[in-house]
C-alpha cells in the first residue's frame, strides 16, 4: 500500500503544464492547463489530469469542477513531438485518462477560449458542460498528420452530433466555429468574450452548487449510463435511482424547504 501511495504522490508532486486552484467560497475546483503559449497537453499531464479530477471528486470543499486554459487560450492539443518517445502500446489507454470528467461524481464544466483542438477538445467532450467564447474554434485535426483522435473523440463526438457531422469534422480536420458548434449541440453555451465567459462559469457554478449534490451525482450516472444502452434499460436505471433518492436526507430537505418556502440546506446524503 505504501508503494501505491508513494506512486500517486510522485505523480502529482510536480505538475507538467497544469495548475490547480480551489475557490472554497465559490466551491469550485479549477484545473488549469498552463503551458504557454498554447497550453499543449503532455503525455504525463494526461495521467495527472485524471488523478486531479479524481481528487476533486473526493474533496468536500469542491462542488463543481472547472477545466480551462491559462492566459486566454484553452489548448491547441497534445504534445505531438513527445508522442514519439512513448513506448509501443503505451498510448492505447489514453481515452481512460481523458474520460476522468465523465467519471467524476460532480458536475464538470469546460471553459474554452480561442483554441479547443485535439486532446483538449476530447477532454471537453467528457465534461458535462462545454462553454466557449464567440471566437473559440473546436476541432479534431489528427487526420492532417496521418493519425486519428485517440482519447475518446471519435465515439463521444459521434454520439453527440451523429455520424454525418462527426465524419465531416474528423475526416477533414475542420476547425468549427463556436456558433456552428452550438447549433450542432456540441457547446452548452457561448459567451461574447473572455470576461463574459468568466461570468458565465460563475453563474453555472452557482446554479449547480445550489442543487442537492446527491441528485446531481445520481442524475449524471443515469444520463451517462443511459447513453450507452436501450431506452428500456435507461428507464429501469432511472426508476431505481429515483427510488433510491426517496430515502435521502437531501430529498426530504428539498421537499420540506419547498413546502415551507425557504432555502434548502443540502448535505449530499
């Protein structure tokens, strides 16, 4: 056990192009991609991203996770040069690390500015909300260098917007505007500029943190599971999850607060 604890500690001891910040008052945990000028994501950073989001999931001071880039840029993608140093079969698991936002029991927001390409875009696809500015461009350009998306981009994008539009983006490496991405259902919301994006992130976080944590966690699990199964199975999952919440503190508190016309005080249990 000491060996595993040491390995986890060493993984997060020196972050590679990443920063972490927790706003206790706003109950937001920030994971910031910070490698100027374009905040590219290294091979090591992928494992660190997964570990950091997992820790946010355990932190009671964090109600909402926000992923974004430093200095007005989200990310231009992965460290392609560094890929050649990775041993054979060392990159077949990339989608697991980048799926960390999907596994997180808390809502995860990705706030994107300027560029959202490659692994950065794939990371956003695993999030619950994708927010961007009007100037943001999203895309999976891997085909232009003889590769394909390898961190979950193909199945997630296809599930989100359908095969026709996904093939257009993936086959051509097209950079899609924020307006078009919003129309296609890729983006949850679009802000006028960076300042407006900051306000939008805070607004979303306040709304999410006002809800019962156990409800959000349960709804997220049911939605994610239902996307990969039949409607009938999804209905069964929803029904059992609903029944489970009937005995929770938060449901009793929320219902009583509604009847008594007061603000609910949730405990996440």
